[in-house]
């Protein structure tokens, strides 16, 4: 999971959409997500899913193979929840697409159940693709810049930024310690492994504490006065994505209203 | 201009656990010079730097910057840190942001400069330190040498009058070392900044530094130009340091092989000159001998 997280991070930095103002990307992704959830309509879901894939893969330059690999992550969760929806027990096998019999009742997959699954599947895919668009085009620092514009409390932004930065530092430290222990057979059997892991974790705490102190000193020497003020890098000028966001979502709303009732919904 | 930009008068510092990290340190730094603080591990170099930036308050003694003793009030410290910038040894402890650009801008934003000025200075520092090609990358994907440059850019952007670097060459490959040092020499000449570095890389000192202070167990045991310092070989060796390799070679050539060398050359170019002089002397001697023999016949 951690590796996936890091590779998402790496792709986000290299995305061709990186230099678009993060707030525009945030609004594009979240507004479309909201419309998709509100519409609750399989056509809308499919449209959103396609738009987001197109935007992320074609405009963002993310390899399509990687994109679908990422889609497999929510798929496992989806699969588990779908099972409970699909399988019904009934005394009457009429509505079932396929079934088998246990005693007097039938266990099987019903038509409405299958339809529900299909709807749910595309709804989930549409929502996930909205979020993937954001996370594959906007590194955390840019995302935080957008939050800052939305007047999210500074403290939250600062802490998130520091956590993000030091995840990598601490991970590297932990990895080095693990390697050093491993090369001296620290994980040769289970009891040794537990002991080694214990010392690794406690050591990591001590080091992090020291590091925090040193970071504070370093910040102070550059005039830190309780608030981390930094200047954002300049993003591409232009409000093109706002325009597309409005256009796409208005169209989606119209389609949703026209097809309302005619298409099955959840 | 005052003769000294930074003066340290009988400075002592004792840590809460009783370690006497600095004992009666006296130092004077001229503007626009590169000064090396040479000392083994635990000699007190880092502690000294922390006191120079006002991070640690000395137990005894005084630091005078531009003729005025350091004012430890909040405002005084802010003023001090505007003028004296410090680059720490481990860039991972200094870079707090995942964005190179943001990190470089941090000090400037604290100076409450207008945005345009901040952008101008950030870009200048990024250009000067040669990190233009990595400015869009996250800090965690940079190499150690690159992180070091970003850390230097963050301090340099504040345009300090004194730039302090704690072990700037530690952990760098030979190319990285010469790049960083050449770069420091450049900014020393172009911006007339005083630079203080701590190091135990002895070979580098005579090439790049104008002045040297040798520290041992919290005390300054010798100071002067590199040439002066390394003439007193016994003292250097007594504090767990050694001569630069070139100097050592020249010492052996002088003592054991009868080369005529007056003062120990410490850099390759000076050693070369001394050796050529020796060779010329020999050729000349042989020639005169031959001439004499010829005349005798």
C-alpha cells in the first residue's frame, strides 16, 4: 500500500496537468464527483468515468496500464460488498437469473440484485476516477496550496505539510535500520524478529524526537515565529479548467434531468 | 567599513548536562573572508555555530556583530538572523517542505518582504546554487548533494552578511565537494559575504580558505592563515589533525630526501612550483659542475 502511495506521489509530480492551478483541479474533481453522486444514474456514471479516464490518461500523461492497476485497489473492496447485494435467498425462484436449491428455499442471483451491482459498480468507478484525477495530477503540496486558498486553518495545512515531508524521511530511516538489523540476522526467527522490531520502533521514536528538535532549531535560525509562511510556486495562468468544469457539469445535470426516471437507479 | 564583522570575546558554553563545549573562545572574522573552523569530532564546532546565530546563549563571554554585542531579545535575534545565516549539516533536518521553491522562500517570507521581492530573490538563489533543473521535484526525491544545495539556497536567499556552514562538504563525493567549495568562493567574491565553515577535511582548507581557527575540546588552539597554521606541525598533530597530504609529502621530501623547501607548500600548485625550483637548481648545479670540470681540463 505504501509503495502504491509513493508511486501515486511520483506520477502526480510528473503529470502534464501539474502546473494547472490546484484549486481548479480540486473544484473540477469534487464538483463532478458531487454531481455524479447526486444524479445516481448509470449513464452519468459512465460519462464521468470516461471523462476522468480521458483527462487523467490523455491530458495528464499517466500510463493507462498503471491507471487500471490503481483501479484494482477499490475493486477488492467493491467485490466484497457486492457479494452481499448479489446473493439473495428466496422461496420463489422466478426472479433469479441463476440459482440453486437448499431445502425449500433458493439461493441465487436475482435480476434486481444484478442490476443494483451494475449501478453500484459504475457509481464507484465514477467516484474513484474523480479522486484519481485529483491525486494523479496534484501533489500534496499543491493540494495544500488549494486548501490554503479555501481558507482552511493554517495549523492543519502546516501539520499536513510537515507530516508529508517527514513520512519520507522517517521511512528512509526505518528502512536503513531494518536493513542494518537484517544484515546482522535480526529477523532470523520469530522471537528475534519481535525483539528487533521493538527496538527499531523505539529507536525511531527517539530519532524522530531529536529530528524534530533539530528541525525547530533550523527553522528558528531562518526567522521562524510560530507560523510557516511560504510562497507558492506560480501556476499556469488561465481559468480554462473552470470553464470546462462548468460546461461538463451543466451538461451532466441536463442529461441527468432528461433521463431521470427512464433509467434505473439505485 | 569596520575591520571585523564578527568578534567573539572569551566565549564559554556549558550544556545542562555539564559538558563544557566551549572554553574561553576568542575569534575575529574579517568581512569577505572564508574562514575555516578546523577540529575533530566533538571539538565544539557546531556549538560555536549555534551561539553565533543566537540559538544558544553563551554561559560567559560576548559575541559582537558589526561592532554591537548580540541582543538576545526577540527583535534583536530576528535582526541577527537576517544578517547571519546558518546552513546545518544534515539537510534533512533543515528542509521542512516537500517543495524546493517553498523551502527557499521560507526565510524571505519571515522577513516580511513584498511578494515580488521574495520571488526575485528565490529565483536568484535557485539560479545561483544551480538547482533550476530540480526546483519542481519534491525534496524527498533529491540526492544528498542536491538537498544540500537547496538548503544553501534557502539561507542564501536571505542575503546574509555572514554565511555559516556546518560541515558543508561532509558526505559529498569529490566532485560535489569541489563544486560546493568553488561555489562558495564565487559567492564570496561576487557578493562579498563572509563565510565560516566547519570542517575536518584538511586538504580542502589551504585551497579555499583565507583563515583557519583550529579547535580542540572547546578551545581555539591555533589561528592564522593556512600557511601559518600548518607550519607548526607538532601542534596540529597534538589535536588529532594532520597536515594536508601535499604538505605531508613535501615535509618528507624536505626532511628525508634533502629537497630545498623553505615553507611547506600545501596545495598542488605551490608544491609543483617548489619542486620545479628544486629541479632547476639541480640542473643548474650539474651544469656548473660540468662546466667546472670542462674548465679544469
